[in-house]
């Protein structure tokens, strides 16, 4: 499938906004409404987690599926399958323990929960509203007997989780909504909870130009920024080339706790191995 990425746009630049508005005039009113709402939410919630939690509350009230980024139920199902198929193809096994950071309303979590042994799925999220929606998904799918753990979190220190426990840690479309200090916090702590041979896969909105954000909702990073951050915490980071072939708008990095050869070295996009742990 062809890539849908526009890797050079600076969506925060006025010129880009004007060009976009001229090309898509019908989208302007909705964007302005969203910008106005977000401005108010940013004013009333000064920290990012509080702000984004408020964004999720507002979006989830309208539609939990749209709140996690799927405009239709079919798209919601497809995005769940995409995440599940990718990890299955990368060696996910029923006996593995999985931590799903920013699990949302279990778009993919429902597939992981069904597949993994009972009690092996841990989903965490900053949004109580989306976790309530997650419980509804769980019930609708009849997955009660799999006893997944669904936990509200305020930060990504992962301090309530045990050492060396998870074979797979996963964050799909979470860092695309996160400023750098939140990503840094996660990378500083994820190594502790990874089991030997375990890995952490996360997606991000990639840019080859200047890093920017839109409405403090969507954050665009260069691959080197994130791999260097991981390396700085003693983690190895690999850009996953084969994810690019799946037609998703974001890119994916895999982090593992293997020793980084030569402090500070990073893996550049497109030049990495994609062999699997
Ligand atoms: C676009 S949704 C994706 C949900 C899920 N990963 C999926 O693919 O269906 C992003 C989710 O991440 C959560 N989130 C955002 N920032 C977070 C953070 N710092 N820690 C934990 N969850 C976060 C949001 O509340 C939301 O449920």
C-alpha cells in the first residue's frame, strides 16, 4: 500500500494553513470550532495531561471511536486489525505479557485481549472517559473472562508496574499527541518494565522538516530526535521500515533494552535492520 505521509509540511506555518484552507474550504468551519474549543481547554488546563484529558472527554462524549481517530466503525475495526496483524507478524505469542500505553477504547486492545492468555493484557490511559468506553468494548466483545487490567494514569513513569515484566510494550498513536517531555519520561522508565528480549513499539507523526505541533493535539517529530532520546536512556531504537508498507499515516520505532553500542549513537530512518527480537 502506498504511503499517505506528507513528510515536509509544516502544518503550524501560516502559509501551509492558507494553502490548506483554500484547497479544503469545507473543512475550515470545523477546524475553527476545534481551535476555539482547544484554546479554551488549554486556558483552563495548563499541564498537557490535563489538557489532553479534557480534549478526550469532549471528543469521547461525541463518539469514542472518533475520539481515538477513527471516523467510522469500519475504520475503527481496520485500525485494530492493522495493529494486531503487525505484532502477530512480529512474534506476539499468547503467553506474552503486554502493556498497551494509551489503550483508548480498545480498538486494538480487544484483539490483543482475545489473543493473549488471561490477565496478560495491561492497558493504561490518561482519560477516564475513554476507559469507561473501553469497558463497554470489553463487555460487547464478551471478553470478561480474559481479565484484562485497565488502569487510569497521570504520567508515564510506570511506577506501579513490576520490573522486567512485559514482553511487549505498545503505544499506537500516543506520542503523536505528546510533547517531548512526556515521551522522554516514558523512555526513561520503559526499560525497567521490559522483560529480557522484550521490546517497545511506538508510532509517531514523522517530519523531515522542522518539528511542530497543531493545536497542541498533533505533534510532528524527526526520527533522529526520538532515537537519540531512546539512546540517551540506554535503549536501542530501530526505525521499522516494514511498517511503512502498511499504509498508515504514522511511522513506527521499536525500542529494546539491549545495550547501545557507543553512547549516543542513533539509528537513522531508512537505514535500520528490521530483524526481530
Ligand atoms: C489516538 S488514541 C489511540 C488509542 C489506541 N492506542 C488505539 O490505537 O486505538 C490516543 C490515546 O492515548 C491516550 N493518551 C494520550 N496521551 C497519553 C499519555 N501521556 N499517557 C497515556 N495515555 C495517553 C489518549 O487518552 C487516547 O486514548
